[in-house]
C-alpha cells in the first residue's frame, strides 16, 4: 500500500477536537496520527539534527579528512 502524507499543524479546540480541511474527496479512508511536540532539553538537539549540514561540504575539511 502506498501512502501520501499531508502535514498540518493544529491546536486542540475547547471540546478536545481538531478540524482540518484536506484535499481528498468525502469518504476517502485515512489514517490519523497525533504527535504532541516535546519541549525542553532536546530542543537544541532537534534543531541541530534538522538544520543544514552544508558546513561539512568544504574543500579544507575534505583535505584534512582525506589525508588523515
């Protein structure tokens, strides 16, 4: 089974519900996964893991590591 992902950020409403409008026809079966963001000590690690790694792609670094 192939899956197409749609990502939405939402806030739980006063009655504990979430409503999103999706580009799918009525009656389409879907799977809903609710993830709660984690705040705290891991924020720096999450940012580091998801930020750009372009700083590793430079000729001086390549030369140092290739000649080690």
